[in-house]
C-alpha cells in the first residue's frame, strides 16, 4: 500500500465529511453548509468590494436599462426579506453579458446582458438567481471551503512532503470544490425561481431565458457567463420539475406582473 497516497485519500475523506456535515443550512433547500465566517462579516466584505468595483467599472447611461433594473430590483428585494441589506441596483457598461450580487444586496447587471433578455420577467430570472447566491451565502461558503482546502494542503505537506501538494490540490478540487460549485448554481436557480414568483413575475420566464442561454452557449456567445454553470439540458430539466412549486408562490403573490414590460 502506498502510504503517501493513502494519506492524501484520508485527508480528502476527512474534508468531505466536514463539508457534508456543515454548520448552517441553506433556505428552502435545507442543504448543510460549511461556514467559518459570520454573516456580519459577509455584509462588510460586500460593502468593501462594492466600493472597489465602482472605482473600476463605468456606469451605464442607458435610461432604458437603468429603468428596467430599478423597476424589477426593488420588487425582488422586498420579497427577499432582508431589511438589513442596503440594496443597490446598478447597470455597468460592458460587452460581456454578466451579473452579480454581493453580500448586503449590491446588485450589478452588465449592459450586454440586456441584449439577451426580452422582458422584465427574464431580467428578474437573472437578478433573482444572483440575489439568491447572496441570500444563500454561497460566496462565503466558497471562502470557507477554500480555507479548509488550504488547511488540508498544509496537513498533507506536513505529513508526506511538499512534492505531494499538487496531487492533493488536484484531487480535492475534483472531489470537493467543483461539485459544490454546480450545487450552488442549481440552488440559486431554485431559490431565484421562487424569489421571482413571490415578486409576481411569471416563473415560466426562467425556462425561456435559460433555454435561450443554452442555445447561445453552443455558439460561444455567453461562454464566459456560463463557465461555472451546470449543463444547460440538466438545468432546464430541474427547473421544469421545480416550476409547479414556484407557481404556487406566484398564485399567492400580492401583485401578478406576468412578463412585465416587454422590450
């Protein structure tokens, strides 16, 4: 038996056990999460990152894009039920179709993305997905995983020598880090679907949006945006399964906006 290989396996197994046990749970899905950082630090980190991002990015002056984002953004923020978040919705000029939400409710959509959405409900799909990453604390979860991964690497190096560190990193990435990335994306899809439905947007628009992105990804048009996202066919299949539950939230929405404004 190769003692060094066995040591690597044991460390990866131990890390997997910690990740699976977790110490917090995701809203709705109930999945256990590993968290080394408190939520207050999430919001503080988001505020600091937002300041730096605004120094680097140029705000879009397109009135239509800004009106659309600030039309649907507050509706999603209201049903997110996070009064401690200081919500902001900003459009940045960029040729890359992308969007993000930082902890604390700092939401940005890049102008190129508006060329790929046909109505408010499709925009709510994107923004709801990104807001859900923040609500589920996915970014800080990844930081916690990285911290644990680094700790494991140090243990392997101490146990069997630095020449095995690269092997450990490759193994832990494949076995632990990448599956969590896909899990988080599926989770953001599910939470985002519910969020847009609660805000009164037809959740069926999520299917048309992601189907369109699935087709565009085959041409490479949105390859960067989808680089960490799950397979398009699998994503659509899951969303179809989750649509009936989302419709229940939609039926209970105080205001039914349907597709909203069509662009």
